[in-house]
């Protein structure tokens, strides 16, 4: 259950979901046909101290690779096209600042709750990892006035930005999600781009709970019902909203990404395919 202004660390509430997806990336990274190589994911999982979490991630093998690659491509393409400012909203244990091949002059802002960023900083410092871009932490709640905190850290709204909101939207109340996109639009110079993932409004979330109960019951991933952390109140459709603001938007479902990256959804996910395909990956560009 969520409450106004609730907080968490990496092993509680919404914070734990960051650990779950890191565990999934750790598994993905070990596949011979890995779509992403996140050598830091395993370190986070180990540091969190649950040995079971290290061994298995039924979430990971089919699904997280697609998602990670989609967002990796967003950043790499933007950097190739000359964008030098990135904002990772709800960064969690996203290690892109450390693992992507960023160009000279790249500044990467990471926004998340203070204890999540603290855990991440500690683990990476202990591992002697160094970022491959200039990395700036912004410890703020995304239901609050996060643009002020971002600007305080040096964010420049006059140059194009690449934004990601990966695995975030269901954890925000409708009003905070709507404000998120309005603020992004306001802070985005022409040529900015953004990617996000969201469930269709008519998604049957009981299927997600059933997936967890059936497939993840005996694993650490079964410890909390993820859907109990979601807000399900009304909100605008981000793709529609951004289109109305003049952004060029496209959305794809996981099955299209699976085809694009030549990674078919496995048999385990098959009975839940409809639910998984109700997640839409949005990319949008603000015209120059
Ligand atoms: C499922 S994790 C995704 C993390 C990361 N984007 C990734 O894909 O690896 C959700 C993240 O959203 C963050 N989050 C959710 N609601 C937030 C809020 N109101 N303010 C700041 N961070 C938030 C959590 O702390 C957590 O790190």
C-alpha cells in the first residue's frame, strides 16, 4: 500500500523493484546472446545480501533484455546525434552512466530517492567503478518539485536533453505522472527526446499478480505483490499528450521489440503474453 510522501530504501517497497530489475539484468548479461551487458547489476544484487536473489530471476531472461536494449538505444542514438545532456528519471540501479560508451562532454543526471542513490553510490565506489560521463545525482522524490532540484545540480534547459522514464510510471499517482510529462516538456529544448514504458490503461493487472504468484512464488520476487505498489488512478496517455504538444511519438509493444532484436518471448511468458504486450514503449522527439 502506498501513502503520500512514502519513502524506501533498496530492500523495501518501491526500492526493492529496482533490485528486482537489476537482478534481471544480471541474468540477461550472462546469456550467450545477451542484449545488454550490465556488469554492475550483479554487484548490486550481491550487496543487497539475499543469496536467492543472486541465483534466479525468472523476470530476466526474456523480458528485461528487450527493455534494457530499447532504452540503451535511446541514449546511444541521442548521443550520436549530438545530445550531451541526459536525465535518467527514477534511475534506481541503472548503471548506464558507468557502462555506456558516452561521448566527451556528456552529463548524466540521475534522479531517485536518497537511499536508493546512496546504496548505488556505495556499491559502485566499493567496486572502484568510475562513470564514463559526468554523473550528477539528484536525490529528490518525483512527486515533489524535482525540476528545481535538477536545475540546482546544473541542468541546462536551453540545450537538448535525452530523458528516460523506465519502469517508473505505475509507481506515480496520476497527477504526478501528468506533471512529470508537463515538466519534461517545459524543460526540453528543441531536439530533445524521451523514452518511457507504460501499461495500456485497460491492462488487466490481476494477470500480472497471477504471473508473480504462479511463476515467482518461491523466489524473492514473490515476496511482494508488485501491483500493490502501483497507483491505478486516472492519468493522461503520455503518447497522446506529447503528440498534442507537437512531439513526434512512436510506441511499440514487447512483441515488436522481440522481433526487432530477434529475441522471441519464451514459453513461460506465453500464457501472459497479452498482459506483457499491454506494456507500450514510447519514444518521442521534440522537433528542432
Ligand atoms: C522498477 S525500478 C526501475 C529503476 C530503473 N529505471 C531501471 O529500470 O532499472 C523503479 C524505480 O523508481 C523509483 N521511484 C518510484 N517512484 C519514485 C518517486 N516518487 N520518486 C523518486 N523515485 C521513484 C524507485 O526508487 C525505483 O528506483
